[in-house]
C-alpha cells in the first residue's frame, strides 16, 4: 500500500461533507476509537449520478456510497472494505480512516482507487456500480458482511435518484439525493410497470395490434424504434392515457414502454420491453425447435465443445437452407456475426446446427442469450431469448406460432421433442 504524506493522511482522516466524504461532525484523531462494527451502516447510494455532485479529484458526476456511524463512538475503518459482491472484498479503506460518532463518509464508486494514487483528496473505490442493478456490500476487518444493499430491489428508474436509509433502518428512494446531509424523510414511489396484451414472439397477423395497459390512472409513454421512452411526447416517444393501442407492421419491432402515475411523489416505472416479429407462413418454412447453450456438457459433436440449435422443417417438401442465417443478434448490421446455413432439411424433418465462437464468430451463453433465424431475404422468421440454461435445453412445445418453449433435461437433437 502507498504511504501517504502527513498532509495527505490528515486529509483522508478528516473527510467531511459532499466533496470529501462526510458531513456529520469532525473526525477523531488517528488513534480514534474502535467503535462497534454494527454501528457503521450504508446510509445512501447514488448509482446513476447525472447532475447531483462531482468528485473533487476528477470533477466527474461519479456514483457514490455514503456510510454513516450511528453509534456514539468514532470508528476506525482500518481493515473495513466495500464491494459490489457478497463473495469477496474488492476495496479496503486506507489505514486510520476515521468515521466520527454520528458522522457521514462519502466514497466515490468510480474505479479511480484511492490507494493507487499518491495525492487523493477523497475516497475512491477500485470498482464502479453498474447502474441500479448492482449490490453494495460493507465488510468489517474480519471479512464478515455487516451491511448489504441490493439496489435492484428498489427499482430506481431515472438518474439522480438515490436509495437512502431511514431512521428505522429501512430504505426509500430519495429525490433529490442528500450527500453529506441527513436523508430526506419523503419517500418516492415507483409507478407499476405497464403490461402488453401480447407476449413477445412471432406472429402472422399484419397489422398486429398491441394494447399497453397501466394501473392507477397512469400515463403510458412508448417507442417502437427500440429507443428509451421519455416522460413526454417528443422525438420517437408517444404518450397517451392508458390503455394505449399500438398497431405494428414491421418485420421486427422492439416496443418499449413506461408508466407514470399521477402525484408529486410518483416516479416513472421501469422500462417494459418486448420484441414482436411479423412474417407470413410462406416466408417461414423452418423454425427454431430446440436450443442448447451449455457447451462442454452434452452436444452432438464428439468433442462436446459447441452449442447447438435444432431447426424444424414445417413443410411437406425438402428445404434448401442456402441463404438462411443464424445469429445471436436481432439485426445483421454493425458487423454482427452470423452463421450462413447450407444443406437441406427433409420434409417435416430436423437439422442440428452446431455453433462455435471459434469458427462462427459467436457462441451462445448459458447465462442468457438469443437465437435468431433469418430467411434468404434477411427477414427474421423466428427468435428466442432465454435466461440461464445450465444442463437443460429449451424445447419448443405446441404449434409453431405458439411461441411456447420449455426447459427440459430430455434433449432430443435431430428428432421430435420429448413433449411435442
């Protein structure tokens, strides 16, 4: 660890207010008191700082974590650590960092890393927060977790909204954030997300009507070009009182929508997003029938090194696959990789396509991915998004327009699905 000059060390030990990391009273001397680890709590977290405050070293709107000592004795934070993981400590406080009784301490989660730079004026971690789907975990010197905050639980939907601790140890959404000061007592409520009348998938109907509904008299704002909807009509955003009726005609439309309930303490909902594909039966003679993304486990190739996708010919004639493509992306622009298909599928038959990142430029992640099938006109004729697939395949059930897949351990590459 870098040794600080007495001037820098003193600065670190007296971090107070928004810029330096505290504002609840002056810190104790470097010897300080040990305090009780349970007295140190996560007081406030801003994981999407757009305009609230800037750090004093870089002048950037970086994300931050505010700690509070709720005890009556100062706490020496030597050995304490922060992380965005409950599995390991990623960053530790510089030795003899003090947190005064009832004091606040601001730490910038910006990957600048205080201990790697010789002249810090504030505390900086060696990791960043991934917007509002991350965790903040506080460890004591023994490596035990003494506080943890899962930001995903609080559904923050806009920049400059923090998750703040109340006097009873619960958390609420604070707008505006209050770095270096007592947290606001006014809780904000995230509006409930809107609902779509149709589930994501492939349809023959053209135009395809989709109704967007919302609860509690909310206004619905939506886009059809894949961009993020705003809270008022303008640009590609359209807003209307729910329900909102949308008519889709494109081969592929990514429909995104938010809801905003009435009231000064209401915040917009999280974005609801679904992709709809419209294609005629004549343009769709083949479909995705089964997906296996857990390579090195079970694969039709002898080395068991590839993922695979099984296609099904849904016609009564042999099908030439020349010109058809498989990808993990819903567009073929910007250099996105795809696999050009070849060969034939017999009438009402099956064909297994192996996919390897080494040879095809993309692979399928068993942690979640997409499989997209294009016809020779580069129209999407089938797709399936999936979440974690460990030791199971995703198997089509029912008719080819049902968009119905289920996980199964009874993998059947090259033949009808077990429950089909």
